[in-house]
C-alpha cells in the first residue's frame, strides 16, 4: 500500500478548518494590514471553490487508482492550482 495525498482547495461549505483557533487575519502584523486588506477581500470571494462532492470524488479516485500517482487535487480551484504548478 502507498500513501496518497488528496489536496482540497478552499471549501467554504465544509468544516475543514473548524480546528483553526486563530483567524489568519490575526496573524498579520499591524504594519501590513493596509496591504493585506485587499488580498483578504479577494480571497473572500474566489471565482472557484471546492465542494464536498469534489473531495469525495478525489478520495475515491485515490483509493481505487492502482498507479503510483501521489497528488489528487480536489475541487476546481485545487485542480487549477495543480495545473499551473
């Protein structure tokens, strides 16, 4: 058996990040808040996201794929990022 990585994108309709105690905006030093503000605003409304069904499909593919493939992006945003890399 071999390890495989299912890599979901941003999935706002899931609870994937529920264990995150600190909002990422709290990690930005005050000196950078003006710069970071527009970036976080753009992240709040991405053109592509990941849905639960995308993750389920990627998990199924990873579990049933007999190849030596390691990475399985899940969701349109994750697929686009993987293709750009």
